[in-house]
């Protein structure tokens, strides 16, 4: 754990991992090393780039427990969601309050192919629960799509409960707001899509898509390119897509992005997601306690079973700008969106950051009192 925490090199005051995680030391070093290899192109050195896809999938398998042959690299979460939605046939039940990537992918697939129909789930302020799904689950629903952690509320969904309710329907999980810090039961999902730029701290252009056997059977690989076949390069014919996750490859991936994502996942596997999750939980509790000290309204869940690394503050509408300004003036990086302030806390939380946050709360409390 000490080695893992030493890889956090960002400046104090950063509490915005749900937007983007500053790149970890191992990911940055891997990027530099492979960039230099590409820059010099010494004889025989380029073969290393071709090995990064296998490396990434092996590292992802170590973290998730999903076999490597069911995992495919994608450049970002949205690409994986588009693969899933365009590949569906039937009705997909999802909340319109999900992060826009999810509903937009469903609507675009419907508009283009008419093979998938979105069914809009009514939720309790954006929280997708087994109960809400049970009440609105029609017989024609072929799949349910959900965020592992809701980006607005910080709510950690109950994958086990959802799987129990939906039976053998496909379960599509946008995992980006929890992947790397939540020890989720990944085996219950049929499609898992995530990016590495947030909690894994691997930078933009990194992602993966994992499929269960059922997911691979039921999804049509609509965007299957020439690297999505069983051969490395197939000339003078157009073969069928490969079976399984490989079919969802469009072209050759960025090997440098894969290398830094693999390095981040290898480090994560070494320390263990449960250990990281425990540290995140401690730090989230500390931020909530600090908010309570100043009577800051916490809108996200206080229940450790319903939260990951996101703490949402919801001041009175007329005070939202004051809180945002107070955080900014004290050097605290956070996200303000739709009248709320989102603090995203990772396993590393130094005392200077805590004191900067305290100072912001003091300034805010003084300003709204007067």
C-alpha cells in the first residue's frame, strides 16, 4: 500500500478523480519509456508494441477475475457503450438520468438501426435500485443498463440485487466511476465498459470492454473492423467477425495507451482493489465528517454499502456559487454541476488537502452567515 500511495504525485487540493485522475507515477513512466522507444525505433524494438494488447488484457483479467479472452481494449468508455447499444436487439431498460454517454448511445442505436428500443426507468433521484427495476421490468426487456457508480449522486448500485431481479437478461454496466476502487462482483455483468483516466489514473485514451459468454452470444459486433477477425491480417476476402470479445475491435489499438493502462492495472492488482477500497472509504468518511463539522449539506449516501469515492454537497441554490468560489480560492479542485459540488476522494488524502478543504468551508460558512 505504501508503494501504491507513493504513486500519487499531484499537487495538494486535488479532489476531482471523478472527472480525471492525475496520471500515476507508473503510468507516466511507462508512457515516457514507450514514447522513447517509438521515437528512436531501434532495430527489433518495435515488437514490444504488439505485445501490449495481451499485457493489458492479462492485467485486466487479474483485477476483475474475467478471462483475458473475454476482454477487449477500447479507447474510452463511450466506445464500449456504443458497441453494446448498437449490438443489442430488443428493449433496453435504463435511466434517462445516467451520464449522457449511456442514454445517448441507446437513442443513437435506435435512430440508426431500429433494432433496440430504450425504455426509460423512473428512479429515486437517479438511483437505480433492484426495487425500481422490478416495478418497471416488462417482459419485452432484453437488457438493463446501469452505472456502477452514478456520476451525479455517487450512488453505488447493487449489482447482485439487480442480477437477481432481471434473471438472464443482459446486464450492461458503465463501470468508469468505480473501476479501480470498487471490489464489484464483475462476474454478474454481461457487458462491462470502463476507461482508465479516472480512478485508475492511466490517462485518456485508455479503456476496456469485457463480455460474459452470454453477452458475446447476444450482441452483434456492428462495428467490427479488420482487426476484429480471427486472423491478424486477412487479404482478398471479408471474413466474419471473430467469436467473443475480439470481434469488437475496430482497428489496431494505441499501444502506448495500452502500456500505461496495463501498468496502472498491474500496480492495482499488486495492492488489491479491496485494500484500495478500504482506504477510499476511510477518506470519504473523513470528508463527510469535515462537511458535517460545518453543517455542509451532504446529498450523497453516508452508507458505505451505497458509496464509492464521490461526496456530493448540495448547498442552497443561492449559495452554490459562493461554495464554488471558496473552494477555488483555497486551491481545492472539484466539480460544480447542476447546483451541486462533487468532491471525489481517492486512497491518498494528505493533510494539506484536508486543511485546504477546511479553509474553504470556513470561508463559505462566514460568507453565507453574513
